[in-house]
C-alpha cells in the first residue's frame, strides 16, 4: 500500500512539473502577444491622436491588467512628473525592476525597449517602429514554435523521469 502511494506521489509530481513548464511557456507567449498589442495600440494612438506620450501610455492600458500595464503606468507617472525625462531610461528602469516577473528573454526585452524608445521620439519614426514590430512578430512566431516543441519534451521527460524513479525505488 505504501509503495502504491509513493508511486502515485512520484508520478503526480512528475506530471505537475511537466504541466508547470508548459504553463510557463504559455505565460511567456501571452506576455509577448500582450506587448505586441499594447505597443501597436500606442503606435496607432500616437499617429492619429497626437497626444502627449504619457497620455498615450495611459490610454493604451485601459481595460488591461498584468505586469505590462503596471510598467506603462509607472513610465507615464514619471513622464508626467518630469516632461524632460528620458523615456528610454524610464522604460529600461521599469523593465529592470520587474525583471523577475517578466518571462522575457534578454533579446525580447531589447526589442521591446527599442520599440518603446522609438515610439517615444518626436517626429515620424514609422519605418523604424515597423522594423521593431517585424522583429517582435518573428520573436512571437519563434516562441510559438518553441512552446509547441518544448511542451511535448517537458511532459515526456517528466513522465519518463517519474517512471524511472518509480522503477529505481521498487
């Protein structure tokens, strides 16, 4: 009876690990997609509404929750306090503060920071922001493929590892 309980506990833990890793990959992809949506909205607002940058940030987070709206709120508040502040530095500081909560890789963070800087500049920088949006789309595509491949791998490894441990302990 004790062996059966141990086997069940080991297999449950192994399946839980595989599920956790799958959920991690899913959250990573969701954060990237959320970033794309918010930055696309900021870009559209910037082009058509011609509002100050801090107001663009505030409008783009209406109805959204999560880590990225928190970052935008912080950057908007700092820009409102100091109109002469460097938006790129504010973005970088906000991303650095929440580095643990963001599931983004260094390359992805770099693309997002470059896009944020580009959108904060005065004048027409549509071509530059278009390039960053294309890079972001490619990153999202790669994350989708990575999720599909690695999710299967994590599940298989966790189940095989659990079974190996069960056989080893029996």
